[in-house]
């Protein structure tokens, strides 16, 4: 008979054996996972240079130094921004003021000293009703300042054109409080929301400057129901226009009130007619509380399966990142460049080089126009020049794994806040990452292998480095990408997403001509609008003296060489050199296909062709507003899809802070860049490229408009610049022959 103790020991040994086998299996799995594990060393914060380089953005300490210097200068009589009224003199904006191109290149190319760091300071001088701009230096410890001329526009005109800031918002909100207090019953009965003494049912009013006539200052505001997801698409039919009496003692006054597609000169007039039932009344139902319409929360569906909830694929770097970053300087494969965030117009790339040779001194976003159609008053005021809202300061934090891949590196956006008068840091507002585009950069499979058995294949994935930043301008979000391919191509990309703007939809007023109804309960329409984007490319191809050609593609009709009596039609190419700026203005025409080429007439490749780059786009768009009309002059840069001008320090940008408030006397009029029709043969040239898209929102844009179909790009592609595809040096390519 077996002893009980022996059976116990046998059981324990069996259990221990099973545990050991389980542990061994687990170790094998872990080892296999470690062998193929991704190195997710992204999500890192980039280190800031201890000693700022020539293009580095201003730090918090530098912004504070400039602000303190200006406030302490007795002759300027500035007060701290957070204590200012519209009658005070105070700082609105501080940004890096770049050195001249010549000074920067002496430092970059000839090892000259780093040019003195300077700041551009915009001052609202409320005591004299002027806007003044200054250049302050040296940074970080300023000792001097000088007045800066702004596009030949006098300072009082700039005052009427200035962006709305915190001090003016305080005045507008006081006026708004008084108006809405009188109209409390109307607002509550019409919309279930009001403004004065509100709690969870508050109306929110965005205010937009837009002069009705030259020299005036008008502010437009309309009510949306707030404290809701997507309150942008809960617009009401209540709006107002303010104006200012001219002169140093200017006074904010109500100019016009709008209610349910009716306009009124005074609050009392509207209120009396409302109480006496002399006007058509509004009756909005309260917004829903569940997950519909404006909410971004996931909707459930009966079609879903368990696979739908699985994790999305992730990109990783098995061997670690393949790029290097020093402050705001990036090196990747043969590419190198610097980047910075400009307060007014956003992301700017500088000193862009391939294999150590400069291709462009600057590549950057310039201006964005969004022109809406609609019924009064929205059609009059809903035309936006987005840089006038300080586009650069609107670049918001990026969500890891959604806005950028998990392995990205992040950079903060540091700027001067016009509300607090102090530096503000938006974390992770710029990201940098390498990305597999999911398509071969190049490939070929020899089909003869199907017949002779000699297999031959080569290919290379399109792996790129991307700099990305996303600006949020109230309802809209713009995704900006600068993409560097290993074959020498650079893409300048922009995609639009976010909420569409909705306005009241009165069918009896012809709203269907301008909008689609997107919510019948609230009578909300989403209006037709045109997004237009302007980019700057300051080429320096094999040196700074370049030329511009169009390669004109046409057809010839010849006698057929083999069949008498028949004709032979084929395409021909004519290289057409442009001698002056006006000759280099391009209005894209599908009937006349062309290449747009910037080249160096003194530098050739190995077969004798001039080294150059081609500029093309997938989103050339026609501006339909007639040239010379009042609201068109401020976007004269949109008249041509491509324009080429001679570089001038006085023509650095098409962007202006003051365009939104005053479209009639633009401080930057792009027409002046080419009106003198200067020679552009063997000169320092700048290309201005414009793309756009028409957007007629539909129900699929609710709750949020999506990026597919709304992505635009300007492409800079080498054209005889290299002797072969430069990606041939990449380790990413593979070649397979028999036996491989």
C-alpha cells in the first residue's frame, strides 16, 4: 500500500513542474516580444538651446525682458497689458524680428557673428488712437528701440484696423450686458438662453472687426448657445453691429441689431415691437442633452462587431529615431532645416538644405482667407483673414497618438499673451516625426520574370520627416505639414477640419442660395465658403541668383510619316523664360498646361541642363471675387495661383495683423510687390503659391468636418537639380534578383 505522504510529494512535484513549464513558456513569449519590440522613444520634449540660435523663437525670459524694458521706458508711457483700457498705451504683441537675409547668410555661410537678436513690438496707443510698431534690441537685455514703418499706412488708420484685444473686449462685454439686460425676456423666450446674470444657459458672442466703410471701425457679434459641445453650430438669429464715433474721444455705439432676419436701429425699437407682437418671433427648442448633433462622443450602431474595438495599428522605430534635433534645428538623412512659430502667420522653415546645399532660405505659411456667402448681416461680416487673429498664437497642444504618431517629438509654442501681458506656453504645439507614407517611393517588378524565370524586383518605401502644427481659429482647425521626402521633394500641406460655422437659415430670404440646412429643429444652415491659402518659397537654388520659366505644353499636327494622307498629333514642349515680375504672374488654365520652374542659369547638372526645382499643386483654386472690388484688394495675393517677385526686405510677407479690420486700405497690398515689374533674370527670387477649396457644407459635416477631400498641397520637386534620384543612397531601398 502506497504511503499518503508519498502521494502528496508526487502531487507537489507535478504542480511545480507545471509552474516551471508555464514560466518557461512565458519567458519564451517575452523574449520573442522583446526581440521585435518597437522603440517608442518619441513623445519626448525637445530641449531648448541654452544660447538661442539665429532663428530660434523668443523664450519666456526674452519676452519678459522686452515687456519690462518697454514698460519702464518713460517716454513711451505704457501700462501693463492686463491693467489697460482702450484709452491706455500698452503692448499687444511681441515676436522675434528676424535679421535681414544678408546678415543671416553672412552668419550661416561665412561664420560671421550671430546677428543681434531683436523683437517686433506692437503697441496700442489708446491715448492718441494709434497703433505703433517698434524694433527692440538687443535681446535678452534691451537698451534701444526704434519706430517701425508698417506698409506706408498711418498709425491712426491702423488703430481703426487693429485686432480686437482684451481691453476692447471688456468694453464690448459691458455694452453687450446693457443691451441684453433690456432684452432678457426676448432672449429667454426665443432661445432659452441669455447673457446677463446667466449661469448654465449663457449666450456667447464672438466679436469680429470689419469696417463697413474706409476709415471706420465696426465690430460684428452674434449669439451662440454656449456650455455645449460644439456650441459653434448652435448659432441664434440674434446679432449686432457696433461702431465708434471718430476722434480721440471715440465712443462705442450700437449701430444695428438683428433678430430673426429683421434689423433694428435701437434696443427700444426691437423690444417694443417684440412686446407688441409687431414682428415675427423666434422659438428655438432647447438643445438636446444626449449624444447627437454637435457632440463628438461615439455613436453606437447595431452593425459593429468585436473587431471594431481593437486597438489601432501603431508606428514605431525599432532602432530608435533617425533624425537629430538641436533646439529648433533638424537633420534627417540629407535634409537639414530650422523652424520657428511666428506670432502672426504661423510655422516658418528657414535655411532649408539638402546634402549641405541651400535650396531655400524660407518656406512658410503666409495668409489664409475664408470668404462666406449668406444673408444679411452674416454675408457682410463673415469674411475672415485669419492671420489678423494672430494665427501663430492659435497653434494648440497636440494629442499624442491622434494628432501626431506616438513616436513624435514635441515642441512648445511660447508667445506673448495680449490678455495677460505675460508669456504663455502652449505645450506640445509642434511635433516632428518620421513616417512611412504606406506607398512605395519607387518600385519595379520585371514582368519578363513570368516567362524566363529570372526574378527582378526593386523598391523603397516612402519614409519622410514631417513637421506638423495645428492652428485652432475658433471653430476651424488647420493642420499644417511640411514633408521632406528622400528623393528631394518637399510638400507644403494644409488640411481643414473642426466645426463648420452655422447661421440662421431663413428660406423665405433665399438662404438656400448660400447654405444647406443642417439642423431643422434649430433652423441652422451651414454656409458656402472658400478657403484660400498663400505660401511663400524663397528659393536659393545653387546660389541666390535664379530665373523663372514656364515649360509650355502644346500640340503639333503633322503629316503621318507612315500613312500618306493622315495626320499625326503629338505634344510639344517650349521653355519660356520670364523676364519681369508681371510676366511671371500665373492664372492657372487647364487648356494651357505648364511646368513652373525656378532654376539657376549658371549651374548645370552632368548632362548640361540648368539645375532647378518645379512648383506645382493639387489645389489651385480660382478666386471668384472681381479684381479691384472693395473686399478683394486685401487678398490681391489670391489673384494668381503662382507669382514670382524679386526679393526685397520690404516685401517679406503677404500677411498683416490689420487686414481683417480694414480691407479697403490694406497695409500689405500684394499688387505692389509686382506693380513696378522688376527684372527677375538672375535675381534673388521669391515664389508665392496659392491653393484653395470651395466648401459647401452638408449633413456629413456634422458634427465635425473631416479632412479627406479637404487636403491641399504645394509640391517642390527637383527638376534636373540632381544627376540621379538622390534617394538611391538610402538604406531603405531593397533589390531582389535570382537567388536573393
